[in-house]
């Protein structure tokens, strides 16, 4: 334990991956600063391990509060070894169906909020010349599906920034890992899912995604406890992957997507290569 990252900061510890990860860390005697939007969730979190579980109220749609919160976390814990961008949610609906408000809020929470958290903690991690950032993406950060385009956009954006940041901070000993879960038994498909107004023409496409979530909720194959254990093991690695898929479904779908892209690239390779200036 002496060489293990002891101090963790996790956004969204009231449910799902964040709660399971925090509980496991607290059971191991580590210090965890966690965020939640509601005061009652903050109180419940601190009750898990008084003196080691430190709750902070955070609404990721209020980006001006994130840098001051990072200061408070550092004051309370002394330093942070691992930053986990976990808080987020999904929006189900075709791109035409989702409202302007849903578009802005989805990006504020899943992308701009996570980006602000990274920017708030990076100076501290860089100064210490070590540390970790784990960004919870999704298979939706690799594969865009009808009825989930807005959520996918937020995760594609998070993956792009995470990949760039990983290369920027590698010289300083700071490691960034993108977590890509498939379907896990959290409340993502239940109470955490926002649903757009329905346009009947999209019943066969976006509607199919809504129906999938309705029937899959509570039956997903992924085990959040095992995912939490994997994240803890991840930060013990000397050479971690940039991306870690989680669950059989994630591995299968991501592999199929990459193979499809390679096939498409090969099919049109000659055409693509012919578009440079002619050699003089």
C-alpha cells in the first residue's frame, strides 16, 4: 500500500461506477474525495468512512465552481494521486428529436465539465511529476449509434481531448487512461437516462435504442464491482494502456468497428493516395 496511489478524487459517487470504486478504495483504507449534486448524497458518502470519505457538492453545469473545488480538495487531502472523471449521463433520441437544452446540458456535463476537472487538477499533478487521470468514456466514444448520437458526441470529444492530454503530460510522469465500458449494471439506462421528445418517423432507428434501454436496464452483463477493481489495478501498472475496454460486449463491438474501418480504408486506399500533389 505504501507505493500505491492513496488519495483519489472521483466525480459522481452517488451511484454506479463512482460509488463502487469509492467503496472499494475506502475499504482498502485510502482517502477519497467524491462529488455529488445533492446534499443528502454527500452526507451518505461521508457516512461510508468518516474521516476518509470527503464529499463535495458539484454540479458540472456550473464550470466556474470547479477550480475552487479543486483547491478545497487539495486542502483537505494534501494532494491527489488519481483523478477520476466519472460523472455523466446519457440522452436517448435522434439528433432531430433532442432539444437545444438537452444538447447543451449533455455537452456541459460529459465534456466541458470533465475538461474543466482535468484542467483544474493538471497543474498539481504536473508539479508533483506523477499522478493519474482516468476518464470514463464508453463504447459510445468509439461507435456512434442511432438514437444515441448526442451522448456519443460527448464521449468522442472526451476521447479526443484525453488522447491529446495523455501525450502532452507524459513527459511529466502523469498518465491518462480512457475507460470504455460496454453495458454495465448501473443506472445509466434507468433513472440517469434523459429521453428526447419522440418523432414517430424515427421509431425504427432512435426508437429501437429507447426500446433496448427499457428492456436491458438491470440485466446488463457488466459487473460494476469488477470494473472498480480493474480501475484500482490499472493505476498499479508501469505501462498502462491509453484505452481500456471493459466487458465482453465492449471488446467485441470495438474490434468489429476497427476491423470495419480498416476494411473501408483498404477499399478506397488507392483513391485516397492519389489526391496528393504529383511528384515533380
